[in-house]
C-alpha cells in the first residue's frame, strides 16, 4: 500500500518537474517570459518569477530524490 502511494507521488512530482524545467528561460527567453519575466532582458538580476521558479524546481527535485531513494529501499 505504501509503495503504491510513493509511486503515485513519484509520477506526479516527475511530471511537475518536467513542466517546471521547461518553464525555465534558456538562451532564447523560454516560457517563463510569458508569465511575467519579460523584463529580464532589461535588468541584470533575475526576476521574482524566475527566483520562485528556481525554488519550486529545487523543491520538486528534492522530493523526487527522496521518493526515488525510498522506492529503492522499499523494493529491496
């Protein structure tokens, strides 16, 4: 039962992580410009949207890591 819950969380977090990574701006601007980061070219620092996107991406990566390790330990 617990393994099934961890697998569901793993799938949801992995899809969210893919979406968050795709939202990051690359060389060409990325999709984050659509969400309010259009002035990033004018300022030298990162915008609030980009910082929050970075925080969310790191949080999802940490959750993904913990669920992967817990699944490995449960299946051994």
